[in-house]
C-alpha cells in the first residue's frame, strides 16, 4: 500500500468548521512532542505536510488532511480516499489552565461528534510505556468506545530487545486495542503495518 496523494484540507476549532465530506477519518492523538507531525509526514511521504514543531503544544486546531491510499501494483488498482485528522497534542506543561480545558473540549467535541471516525491512533513514546497522562487518554477514549490503535513512536531510539519488550508492555497495559505498532519516522519503520491496518478498516 502507498499514499499517492496527501493534502492539507482544513483546520477547525469547532464542529461547523469540519470539512463537509463522507470520507472516513483516521485520527492521531498524543502528548505534545511525541512525534505526531513526524509520523503523519512519514506515512504520507511528504515532509512538509504536518508541521514538525519547535514549539510543542502550540497547534490548537483539528487539522484535516485528504489522503489517497492505493495498492502498490498498477495504475488500475483501487484507490481509497480518507481523512487523516491531526488532533492537538496534550500534556505539555506550558499549556496549563485554560489551554488544558481547551484541549478536552476540542478532543471531546471531535471524538463525540464525528460519525466517520473509524480509528483513533494514540501515539506514545515507545521509550516510556504507561505514562499516567497516556493512561488517562486511553481510558477516556475507551469509555467513548473509539476503536484504538496504539503506536509506539521514536522506535529507532531503542535496541531491538527493548523495542520488543516495550511493545509487549503497551499491549498489556492497553487491552481492547489493535496490537501496538512500533514506529520510526526517521526510518519509516511500521509504515506498512499501519497502512495495512488502515486499509483493513475501510
Ligand atoms: P509532535 O509535537 O507530536 O507533532 O512531535 P514532532 O513530530 O514535532 O516531533 C517532536 C520531536 O521528536 C522532533 O524533534 C522530531 O524530530 C523528533 N522525532 C519525531 N519522530 C521521531 C522518530 O521516529 N525518531 C526520532 N529519533 N526522533 C523523532
């Protein structure tokens, strides 16, 4: 599978700003700085698509990207259009108080009101499985019945054995989700597994 097209479509802070479309949506959520922008860019093979921020916690909009997925072989192969939805990062110390409330409103509104949300990818740093704030995000999403894919990011920073161990830890800590995927945006590790998962959800 490959993504043959990816383009920025819209940013929203309220429901009435979501793009009007029947496309299914795959959303991405995680702590600020977990590597979410890098992962979206890596999946789409498009460096500048989502901003890789020097200023964590700054992006406070829900961003929609239209992507076109295709089986690798041949021009004739079937194409699958969908939205990638980039949700604001959580848990950065500087976005306390008002911003923290804003976060829950944003995510809450989106998750509760988007009928086409098909899969929510919850990103966690593979080096640190089970952070309290990630647990909270997981529990909240579980209570809303959203299909969840846990992704362990920055996998290239770990040796193979540790990678395996932490991946198993993620599966153990977060039951009821699809098997966790280790991802490296530097090396595009995990890309094929993830795209196949998305394809299977369509
Ligand atoms: P976001 O705030 O979640 O969107 O995170 P970014 O994508 O902006 O990444 C935060 C930092 O982690 C940046 O300095 C990235 O270069 C780095 N980073 C992201 N993904 C990876 C990865 O897979 N491997 C490594 N080594 N660094 C990464």
